[in-house]
């Protein structure tokens, strides 16, 4: 479906939901927040990195309500990550995109599945439900029958929440993890939110230090660092470190092939499950990554990360943790990522990534190792 049509359909649905939620508020009246909630639902859809950053809300909820049963709703693909967050008691698998993305929006079975999930959530009548980001998560929370619903006012239809916080995501704004945390309480976000379960075979008998490279970028070509820069980085790091490894899905395979031509490197692209990727990242001494899910996951595992930024703003999309580093080249046109579509360069040259020198990345890695 053409983008303008999708936009107008979305606006129409937004208006209808706002009207319905407004009538519900008039009929039901205002409510008070529970003093000591026994059950809490947190909802976050979208990409791996988004879900990883939202785990800080779960940690904040566990600190604020230590005896509550904490459920986290996220896409099924990211269950292995969410279940490794010690603060979370239960993972509810559901992907809001299954009923909003074309052509799934026309699939009756997708809507039937969504209705079953929503009925199950409504039957539990959570004490608190929190929408971390977006209109789909906001609609789930608004329809959840929770006794107290929380979210950002600008990110969902009007009257979706009992506690509608001001603010929204924008370049130069607070970090994603801080925005998630502030929905629960105004404290600093937790940066290490995920635990490894087993010692990865990757670390067995390999010389240290171990530097893991992740060159993939699933949400936009403009996030990619050039293949030749990765190859140069690998050549310059090889005599300085014990072991180099490259991880990622099929989107990183092309770069991994080029890296193997330049340096002795363990190529694990496309060869690990998400569980295995978590365990591999957990034993790295330093992880070098684009602004992508595995980069944020490495930070959540407590690993030092050097994150490479072009179109995305470090303030909101960087690793966040002060023990990590975020690198970018400042250009007048950036940061240009606008949150509602994949990161692409409107000029077609992606100079912000091309001009990020391999030597600068190498120096950051060696500084962390030393």
C-alpha cells in the first residue's frame, strides 16, 4: 500500500480510538493509581534494540514494586533477550506489527490472533500497564483493562492513559532507556539489564583480548559503515588483540566475507541463534557495532561497546552506558533519522559514515582494552 494511504488510514484509526477512549473516560470517570500493585504489564514492540532499551523500565518497576508480578509483552523474536532480564517474571509474546504492517493488516488470522492475546490480557486485569513507546503499544495498554494505565501522551491516541506523561522521542532528547525508566520512576536508567546463561564456546581456548565486530544494520542502509572501513579496522586490530570475531545475521554476511580477506577472523555470521549470540557477546572484551540491536544488547550484557553512528543521534540512540563509546562525524545535515521509517540518506552519499575513519575506531577500541 502506498505510504500516503497508510498515513491517512492510520490517522483515521487514531481519531476513532481517541473518540472511544474519551467516551470511556466520561462514562467511567477518573481513577486513582494502586498504592501497592501486585501485577504490572510493560509493553514494547519494534526492533531488538528498542526492546533492549525498554528493559530499563522493567528494572525500575522491580525496584519500585519488589513484590509485584512483572510481565513484559514483546515480539516473539526477542523472547530469548527478555527472559534473561532478572527483573521480569513473565514474557507475553506478541508482535503489534502483525496487524499494522502491509499486507498483514488485511490478514483476518492476524487480527484473530491479536484479539486472542488481548482477551487474555484483559482477563488478567493487571494493576498497572505501561506503554513504553508507540500507538500500537498504547492501544494495547488502553484496551488492557488495567486499573492504571501509563504512557507518553504524544505517542498514543488521546485518553489512552490514566497517567499521560509529557514528552516524546526527538533528536537531542533523552536516551531511549531514560524515557522508558521515567515512565516508572525518575531515576537513572539501568544499563546492564540482561544476563548470560552459559559460557560461550567462542571463548574456549581463544587468545585474549577478544574483540567482536557487528557490521550489520537491519533498519536502514544509512546505518552501515563501509565494508572497506571494516576491513581496514580488522587489519589494524589484528596485531593488537588476541582474537577477532564477526557476528550478525545475513545482512552482515557480505561484510564478513570482506573481513576474512583482510585478517584472521572467526566468522560467525548467520551461524548463531539469538541465544548463542547473547552468550557470544557476553564474553567479548570489546564489541564494535553500528547503531543496531546487537550493539545495544552487548551494552545490556555489561560489555564495553564502541558504537558507530551516522544518521542517528547519540543522545537518544547511543549505548548510553558511560563505560562505552559512541562515535560519529558531525555534519550540518545530521542527525537526520526521523523515527518513522528506516534510516536512509536523502542525499544518497552517507558521508557521515564514510568519513568516520577506521583509525578513530581502532584508537577507541585499544583505549578500552588498555
